[in-house]
C-alpha cells in the first residue's frame, strides 16, 4: 500500500511539473487572465486576523488548488 501511495504521489507531481505541455508536446498558450491580481475573481477571507487572498473561477463543485514550496497563484495557471 505504501508503494502505491508513493507511485500516485510521484505521478501527481509529474503531472504538475509537466502540466504546461500538452500531450503532443505543444506549449499551452499564455493566458490573458491576470492570475493573482484579478479584480473580478479575487476575494479575501479573514481568519484569525490574517487576510487570505483567493480567486474563484468556473461553476460546479469546488476544486481547491493549494500551491506550496514558495509558489504563488501564478504557478497554478
């Protein structure tokens, strides 16, 4: 079971790492959405006196993407 979890985690990291390239090797076109500074999609939540910025896109059930390791919202596009 532990090796399966490691395999899934490795696959997930690979998808994130190489996610900017489509299956045919073509780069994904640069987005015109101003991620990280989108006045229409950006919101703040206040928790324990800390303002947390987030952006909401699309419809349907929510999918939460959290960056890590010094990343930012721009890295999630």
